[in-house]
């Protein structure tokens, strides 16, 4: 069975974009692949965090992995810092990544361009840590949303570079980016990605949002005055974004079918249907989330996940250190 790995960095609450672009894919693939899904808490601290808020977000991230359908019997679910090999290989990766490569990574570039002050060194080198997260486990595929593809491509470059220099150390992974829903946009500004870093806003639907609030956000989504449900991201970005959400929450329904269903109907009808789908999803996730929070499944899942992940990751770090010549005893 081929292996797959991915992670989420819960610097804020999980939202519909992270669900459609990533989490839903993890769940879909867990039957056919050996799935590793982790919570990237080392990545969280690349930007300042309030300790209590971070702790709650990490807890909720595991609970939501489970509530969205990841099954600890099938998938290995773990917290990044429970596997110290991530930090060790992260440092080694840093030493094999060029500054020119890190300079090209859009996340750091964007923050710098916005004039954000006191950006951390961790934020700058974080793609190297992400390469370590992946390469420790030799996955064939890494399911991610569009914005993370660049990091998986860098991971491939680093893996190939190290394989050429030290012999066959790593499987070179491929990013797996869904055709629909890989970039869910903000409901208030469909030219921007739906993002947890925007804090409380009307453009982002959080998985733990109150259902009424979520419905209101969908009904208030920015559209256009063309009065025609049609998939055209360039000229109708708001409607096209809602179509992506609707399709993704209805078994990847093709866009032409959605266009037919809403032919001659107003945007109000379409938004209502999208809101129904979103609320149905949120309700089911939240019911399971509440059950999970009232049980001991989170602790058990993380313990069991860390045990399995540590065995694989420690073996890989040993192999890499030996190949580089960092170990004294052969
Ligand atoms: P993060 O936490 O920003 O996002 C988690 C996953 O959700 C996807 N995503 C979206 N997809 C569609 N539309 C959106 N609006 C949207 N917002 C987020 C992201 O593309 C991502 O797949 N660096 C990573 C976490 C990470 C990781 C890894 C991922 C650390 N190590 C190793 C894979 C493999 C991150 O910050 O994702």
C-alpha cells in the first residue's frame, strides 16, 4: 500500500477551506493509502501565539480530524512535537536548502511585502521543516491545497539533491492537489484565499461556527450582478467560489449540472442551497466533535499515532545522519 502524508497548522480554527482543500481529501484517501496525518505545532509557533489559544486550537484540530472522519484504526494521527525527529531532520534540511530557494517561497515573501514587522527566522525556514515532515515518512503523495504546492515542490528538489549527494535516502513525493476546491476563496473578497489568519470575519466559515452564523455568512457572500449561476472564476469569482463549495459538499457534482439546476433561478435560491449543504456538514461535524471531546479518544489516538510515527521517523533520521557522516560509530 502506498503511503500518503499531510498536516495542518492550526494557528487558528479550522475552516471550510482547510476542510475542502485538505481534510476531506485525507478522509477520502485513508482507505486506499497508508495515511499519516499530523498536527503541525512546530509550524504554529513561526508566528506569535497566545499559549491558551494555541493549546485549544491544537486540541480542536485533533478532535476535528476525528470528527471529519479520519479513523485512527486506518490513519496514523500524531502531534508533530511528539516525534522529535521532525525538529532534527528539519535542521538538517535547513542546511541543505539554499537561501535563494527560501526567498522565493510566497508565504514569507507576502508577509514581508505587507510590511509586517519582526518576522521570525522560523517563518523564513519553515519550508525546510515542512520538507522534513514529509521526507521522514517516504510518502508517495502529499494531499494539499493549492497554496502548499510550492512547498511540496521544494521538498522534491531537496530530496533529489540529497539523494544525488548521499545515495538513495528519500522517496521523492508528489503533491496531490484536488481539481475542485484546492483554493476556496473568502466569501467577502473572492480574490483572496479563505484563511484562518483573518480572525473573526464574515468571509471565513469555521467548522465550529454556530449554524446560524454560518448561514448568514453564505447568504451575505459577495457575488456579481450578472444574475446567472455560471462557472467563470475570472468574471464571476464569487459565484464560482460558491459553486466549488457546493460541488465539493455534494459528491463533487459537475459544474454544468449545477448550472442546469439553477438555470433561471436567482442567486438567493443558489445561496440557500449552498447554505443548506454547509450547515448539514457543520452540524454533522459538530455532533461528532462534541462526542469526541467528552471521551478519551484524543489522548489514545495521539499516543498510538506517536508510537508508530516515532519508529519510522527515528529510523530515517539515523539513516540520514549516517549517510551524511554525522554519526561516530558505524
Ligand atoms: P495550513 O494549515 O495553512 O493549511 C492546511 C491545509 O489546508 C489547505 N488550505 C486550503 N485549501 C483550499 N482552500 C483554502 N482556502 C485553504 N486554506 C488552507 C492547505 O493548502 C493545506 O493543505 N505548511 C502547511 C502545514 C504542513 C504540512 C506539512 C502539509 C506542515 N508540514 C507537511 C503537508 C505536509 C500549512 O501551513 O497548511
